[in-house]
């Protein structure tokens, strides 16, 4: 990775304080053998001319700008007469003067349709609609010293960048320089924390609004047609990613291990979208029961189960979240299949409980009842099924400490800022997108588990949309039953075309 020749600090424009991270130290006195180019008049003069005009058109997902306009209208209607500011945020520091890739705050994405680092979107609710102004940092272009001196906004360093005019045209919003941002005392603020940067001072005077965060989360619960299409496309790409991992399974078993499959999916996700919507979980053997096994540093044995929990995030920000547990060697053992069959039964019970007008808790309760009864039949509960299912019991949850579903959308755990009454205490409505994901997690060191089941972890997770008459399973392209998974895995590993989603769903 190249370093700025003038030791420009990492901490973005406006953050030039003492102690700021840099790629190399600056000399106390000018070194004639290694001059800092920013201080060389001849160099600067030579860089100001002789440049053409590159293409700077923003890449906006099709339909995103119009969808965002409608989202802003819904927000303005919910908060009449208010002024709202939403901060996009900035890429977090990875180490010293390097950063992770930028991903905008989800509310910002929902309201604008694309992510712009350090930008702030201001929405004024006015009679009959809303006014929107996007404040953003202007890039440094030929003729500006920053063009070649600023590795964060200089086009010579980062490539052609859309500016105020380009974003105004592409998004149909008014644009202003970020330095012009001024917020009134009564402005409601949400978005990514912004302790530094060009908007920091303007945002600092107004605390983040929990009420606005709640309103946005609850508005986002009901997806429009464009959002549902984005989710369906994310799931379809995720199913392709599962097939890509299956094709690489032999290499993973032979030498690459869990990380080879994780890398396989992440590469696929980055090729077809932004990348993975969350840290991809690839757990083999005793790692499968570990709920968030993202280290993926273990080997894969053909005798063991392999839990894959992954999702492609579209360039719009919408993500899938799908889990399957497969036998790495191609065939479930009797013990593995028994656990998988119980989780499948729990999953089917949960799916059957999803529909409009039903309490959100229905699919949770339905899934848990099957799990509790199955564990009791295996002699693994110290109490009766009714005692375990009682609020003060919950002994079955030793083997399933997480929930069995959540809202899905522009966040993998979407709408988390909602009130309890609007989320877990509400009824399901058409347009809601959610996951159903029961599992059983028998840790290798859990001495309450029969020896033959220790180290087995199984989760089945589908992405669903509530409809007027029931629900649609978006992730039906991969079977959920053991026999279907064995057949799917054999076909995927062979490289033969996989059955269409409708055919795969027929075996569910």
C-alpha cells in the first residue's frame, strides 16, 4: 500500500490535530533529499493543469433514489413540522492510518438511497411534503492542491469522485458543502456517531434522538415492493454463494478448512454486492454449536457437520441471512440426522406460525415447543415439558440460548431500535421480512449431553416475507430436510445445475 509523501494524517479532512495517525513521521526540518511534495512549488504548479474530465456519475442502485424519496415522505408525515438530520458516518480505523471499508448508517441509506462518507442528510417536514438537503464533503479535483496532496478526498489518490452537482442530479436532492451545515436547537439527530470530521461540531450540539431512532425503525418494518425485490435478489445471490462453497468443499476438507469456505463466500458476496451482510459463520464439528463462530480457523473433517450462516448484502444495503447445516462428507450419520430432524420439525412449526394478524411470538413459541418435547423424549430435560416451557423454567434453552427469528432488511437484525410493543409485542403484517431460525447447540464440553451428541450444532434459517394470505419463503432454493440437503450437496459439488427454487421448495 502506498503512503502519502507528505505524511497526511489518516483522520480525514478537518482532523489535523497533534498526535493524529500518519503513514510516516514528518521531519523537524526540511530534508532536501526527500522533500515533501506538498511543500514543493514546482511540483504543485505542474499538477494543477493538463488533466481531462473523468466520468464522475454516482453508481446508484436502480430504483433506490425514488424509493428513498418515498421513505423520506413517510418519515416527514410521521413527524410533521420537525427538522431531522441523519449522519452517514465514516469508516472506522482498522489500525494506525488504515480504515475498514465504509458502510453508511442504515437510516441514512434508507432515506437517501446510497452511502456517502461524512455526509449529513437534513429533512424538513413541510406542509404537503418534505424538503431534503444533502450536505457532503466536496472532492478535490484537478486545479485543487488537494487533488494530489489529500489521500482521502483527492481524486489522484482515490479515483474520480462524484461531487455536489453529480449527487444532486442522481438523487434529486439539493446539495450543499458540508462546511455549510448549521442545525437548529430543535433538530432531531440520528445516524452514525460523528466525533470528528467536518460535521462533528454541527452535530455535537444536538444529542442523538432515541424517539427518532424508534420512529425510523418502526417505519422500516413494512417493506415496499422495491425493498422486497432487493431482499429477494440478496437471497438469490446468497443461494448461489452456498453452491460456490459446496463446490469448494473438497479443497476445504483437504487443506483449506473453514476459512477457505468463508473466503469463498465472501469473495462471491463482494463480486455480486457490497460483500457479506455480516461476518460469515463457518463452523465445522465442535465449532458448529458456537453461535457466532466467525474466526473460521479450524479444519473441516468429512465425518462432521458443517454449519454455514451467511448472507449477501446488495449494493443497496439490503442483506440476506440464511443458514444450513450440511454433512461435510455428504451423508448424515444417524446421530447427526436425529438432531437435524428435530431442528427441521421445529423449523417447520415456526414457518407454519408466520402469517398476517398472528402475534410475532407465535413462531417463537411453536418452534420452542417442538424443541422442548424432542429434548424431553431424549431424556435431556430434568423437568416436564410444561415446566420447561414456563417462563420460570426454560431448561431447554440451555441448548438454544438465542432467539429463533428477527426482522430482516437493510440491517441483518433490522428494526432493532423499535419499541418492544411494536416488535415482539406486535402482530405480523404484510410486507414484514423476517427470519425463522431454530437450532440445537450441543457443545463438546457440555456434560449434560449424551456423548454421541456432543459437539453437534444444527441451525436451519430461512428468510420470509409476510403476505396478505400467509408468507413466502425467499430462501426456498436450498432444501431444509436431511435427504434433500444430501441430494443438493451432491449436485452442487458435481457442478451440475441445481434445481430451480420452486423444484427445491417442493421437497420442503
